[in-house]
């Protein structure tokens, strides 16, 4: 019978047999799947697992530092790569959503390939692919998806020529969480909302600058912190803020302001294919709106997205 504990024992012994003394490379995203895959491999081959965690400058506020810290606490052999400026340079002036995704995919591959070359004699590429990714063929979550959907034309980068190992291929998401729990992966990682690979880039409508990213990180941080402190976080499947390319008039004291609007989005869903907007309490929405407008310079209006999917999508881009 299937239990998370049995799965871990079986998977670990299979990985030991398959990988022997080989070195394995894995790109961590901060998400559930890549983290649980890493922990399984770590149990099996220890220091022969080389993890890479890229800061693309499009993560949530403080996320890079916090997640890197958790990974180190978990005992993972992980290297953080700060590539923020490379991503911002590549994104400069780009407003089209698909062009943003392509630019991000391309830079991710370059950065990851360079980091991969620093692991001598690496034989395998591990991925956190789970069963729904396998059946959908194009997955939408995590770095593995970025890799698959953005093959560059000039031939494959070297890391893509590695043999692939995918220890979670047979599991559904809820099983991945149980397996992670059995291995003591921290709840702050297991309970995390899904977050798109291109990150805040697709939540800044129009072109991206580091200043817009900073503003959106502040807004998002206030939103998510309030969801957590009010106990609503676990009732929500995914939440985030969107920086709109819209300015509107406001008043601040005696002054007239003309500043940006942000939209808040929170949905319930089981797999992201369909979604309902969350009926968050008005008092909570009011508190969040006040905090955002009072604390984040440059924002004078907050709106709440009450569209469901379909026909709206979860992200705005
Ligand atoms: P939509 O907006 O299509 O999103 O309703 C469904 C789910 O997919 C995520 N998403 C992405 N994830 N790369 C990703 O890794 C992407 O380009 C991307 N676009 C959307 C979205 O956050 C939601 O969970």
C-alpha cells in the first residue's frame, strides 16, 4: 500500500542504484516540486547533488534570501546565483507578455548553463516533474517548464544533454506534499502558493524596471503578510498583486496626486485550470488597501479582481 514513507524508502533506494557515485544537477525554484525532488535526491546521494537557485530579480520581497536560507537548513548543497541585472537588462523596454517570457527563458538557460559548467563531470539533470506535467506535456510551473518551452535555435545548451532523472514523475501534487512532509521539508515551502516561473515580470503590465519591481514587491508583501496573519492564506490557492500601467488622481493632505493603481488577485482552484475569485472579508481587503496606499509611495489606488477563470485567466499576462 502507498504511504509517503514507503515511497521515500523505495525512491531513495532506486535513486542510489541508478545514480551510484554520479554527480547530479538540479535547479531549485523555491516551489514545492523542485524542493521535494531535491530532498529525495539529497537523501539518496548527499553532496553529489548540486543545486542551483537563481535570483532572477522577479521573486517576491526577501524571497531569494529566505528560501536560500531554508535550503541550507535542509542540508542541501545549494549555490545561489544572483543574476538580477542580467534579467533586468534583457527585459528592458519589452512590454509584450510572450516576449517577456522568451527573454526570461533565454537568460535563465544562459545563467543555468554557466552555473552547470562549474560542476565538473556532472552526469544527470534532475527535475521536479510531477504526473500532471507528464500528461500535459507542457507544464506551466517551475524552471523545468521554462527549459522545455524555450529551446534556443542555436542547438541545445550542454546541461540539456545530460541524462534526466525525475523522481516525482508518478506523483500528484498532494502526494508530493505528503512525501515532503515525511522528509521534514519545512511547511513554509510545502504550503506555498504556486508562483509563475517568470515571476513578477508578468504582474507588471507594460515594461519592467527595477523600480517597478521594488514597488510591486512592497505591495505584494503587504497583501501576502495580511493573508497569513488573518489565517486566510491557506484558504487561497494563489494570490498576488498586479502593477497596472494606469495612473489616476488622488488626494493626499491638501495635495492632488497622480499615481499608479494596483490590482489584487486571490483565487481558489484545484489545478489552476479553472479558478474562482476568493470572497475575502471586506474588513481584510480594507485593511490591506489602507496599508498599501499609506506605505507604498507611488500607489494611490487599490482594486480587487473579481473575475473567475474562465473566461479570465489567473494572471493578467
Ligand atoms: P493562467 O494565468 O493561465 O495561469 O490562468 C494558470 C497558472 O499558471 C501559472 N502561470 C505560469 N507559470 N510560467 C509558469 O511557470 C508561465 O509563463 C506562467 N503563466 C501562468 C499561473 O501563475 C497560474 O498558477
